[in-house]
C-alpha cells in the first residue's frame, strides 16, 4: 500500500471494500527507517556499481544495512532481516495494486 498516513479516509474506504467484496486480503505498509538521517518512508532497492542489489535511503543515500530498519512481507511473514539477492530482486519487482 502506498503511504496513506495523511489520507485515513482512503484507508477506511479500502478496508470497507475488502470487507464487503473480498474473502481475504492484506494491507502491507512500508515502515522503513534510516538511522543516519532519520528518513521515515520506503528504503529503495538500487543496483550498485558491481550490479548487486543494495538497499539505499532515498534521502541521504545510506547503504549501511546496520544503520537502517527495513520490513517487508516475505513468505507470508513480515521480516526485518535483509534478504539474499534473489529475494531482494523479487521484492524490487513487486507491483503495487493500489
């Protein structure tokens, strides 16, 4: 789900639609945090100069995983550990449906 913290009316509408029309659905928000600059939003996945996927703060460009908190739903669970290149690619390729 995109960041909807300033649009709670839309969140309620989505939840009402799910309740009325769908037997099962999940809302997953991204609650990442950069400990270097205090950025609170979505930490991006970018390709580094060696072609490797890395996590990068869009605000300060921090790439030190020890200085960022990232949470993503993987395999049905919300994980906070960093993932291998295959799983990171899958996360990067996800399509937002809202």
